[in-house]
């Protein structure tokens, strides 16, 4: 287990108190605030405040600068992703899943596809190269997500340079994604049964070429922040949550690992072959914004370790299939990106349109109607960049999901917001929210 030095708990003369928030009607809240004192007021932060990570509403009950009550109001994005998936084929569902946490789309896709593959009973039939590609893309996406989390948290504290560094490092990852999938975001690249297409020629060399730049950006950002006295003053000994409270509130991911609990699904319930890779789970012993940021930095370095191991495996598996052989699921011809970076290759068009009428008919039915999934239910667990993600799928035996539900980490982690900020000052609300790192596409799905 990888550990690093963390700030010890507060000394006795500045003991931290934990508060419990309870709900209530808005009119009652306003009336109570008026009754208590003229200094007590209820304000809205959001739902369009630039520091709320999307369309999030925080209802703050303030007494001067101090936060007495914090209520989190969600539901303003209105995506309806889970409901929409009931009206699409199982494969089309990926295009919705990828748009939940749009900062970490690959991790969403893998979570959904693993659950569908369990229902199909083909988990053990997924080609090893497809699994290797999934791990490569997930770990690259984890790095990109953490860089956005750290950079945007700094920007919200008026440190624009941090955001510049974070997005500069993320750009390396997005270039790789665009090379592989044709898109920078919302890829729909991972499919039930494997991945949509193999890595284009030169991808492994491209990743190896970019890794030093990614590592340098993480190190530069770390050097800019972790010993910066202004950063430390804003991030240390505020917005704290204990290990026990975090577990009770379903907190997961870097926020919980910063409290000392090394929960990582890749270790205790491995999927996609993670048990074959060497990596550590960074932890701290005090979950404040400073240590949550530190955990994310160290996780970036661990993801780079995994990526380097996967690249060696991809060299050995070059030319192997990337989609399950079952032709009731896999499309007749393997998709590939054309020479212009878009559309399908000439070989694919010739196979479907010219050589085999049967392939064309079968392809048409698979794309329009989809494949049937046996009746039942299954779930998958994935270590998302934000924390624990669970996907629960239910099938009635048809070509569309009967029900899809995600246990999305951003939504679950927001439950801890009240305990972190109540008793602190308004300025610490921004710090707390930035280091929880919610993405509202995942919260309001």
C-alpha cells in the first residue's frame, strides 16, 4: 500500500466538530432564518455559479461568514439518461452512458458493458486484446479526470495557472483518444463484447511518446501546488471528513482514500485483468482538501505505471481480435477509421456493401434491431475516477434494456458536502466542492 505524509488531526484547542444537516420546506427555512437573527440569512450558490461544477444548487444558511446549514439541490440538468436507455438497443445504450460523467466517459462505458456482458454470459469470451485496450483507455481517462479535478479546483480559488497546467496535461490524453476513437469526448468506443475497433497503427508508439509529457505535467502541477503556502493555507484543516463518517455517507474514491481507507475495486474485486498489473493504492490519514488533491496526484503516477505495463501486452497481442466471436452480437465486418480520420475504411465498405448480401442483411438487423439479451439482471463494479461506480441492468429478454441504473460516484459523494462545510466559512465551500470533484452529468442522469 502506498502511503505519503499527511497533515495530522487538529490539536485539542481547535477540535473539529461534525454537523448533521436535515431537510425542510423552503418557506420554513426562510422564516426560521428571519426569526433567529438579522445576521442569519439563506442564500443560493448556483444553480449556475461557476464553482458548482455544473448546474448544482447549494442552499447555504449563513450566520455572517459561517455556514450553519448546507443543503445540496440536484436535478437541474434533466438528462434522463437512464430512462432514455430503455428505448434504445443494448449497443446504443453506450452512447448515453458515455455522456454521464463527460470528463471520464470511457469509465462509464466499461461499467455498462461489463454488466451487459454478464447478462449475455460472455464475460470469459471477451478477447484479451479488447480487455487490454479497455484498461489502457480507462487509465488514461483516470489521469485526464484527475488533472481536470485538480486544475479546476485551483481555478475556482483564483489560481488560473493551475487550470492551464491541468488542461495542458489532459490535452495529451485527448489527442490519444481522438486518434483511437475519432472523438475527444463521448466516444461510445467500448461496446458489449469488446471495443468498436482496434487501435490504429502506431498507437502504442504514440502513447509511449506522450507519457513523458503527461508525467511532466503532473509533476509540474504538483510542484506548483503542494508546497505553495497560499495553496496550503486554503486547503489544509478545512472541509474535513473522518473515515467513519465517509463510510457512513457512502463516500468513495480519492475522498475516502485520503481518510485512510484503501478501498479500490481494482484490488479487492478485480475486473478487466487488473489483478495482473502491479500498482499501489495511495492513501493518507486525514481527508481534507489538501490530502484529497495529493491522493489524486499519486493516483496519476500509478495509472502511468499500469499504462506502461499494458503497452507491453498490446505489443504482444497485435493483430488479435477485439470483439467477441459470437456473430449474434458482433457485427459482420470489423469497423475501422478511414484514411481521412472519419467514417469507415474501404475494406469495411467493400465487405458489407459488395461481397456479401447476407452480411449486409445481418449487419442491418443488428444495427437497427440489436441483439437479444436473456431475461435476468446483473451488475458490475468499476473503480471510477470519482469513486465506486455500480451499473445494474435488467433484461426482459428483448433487444432493449428493461431498466438500467448507475450508482454514480459524484451523486453519492455529494452526500458528504454538508458534513464537510457546516461550521466552516463560505470560502471553504468552494474548496470542499472542488476536491469532491462532482460532474453534474453523472449526478443528474
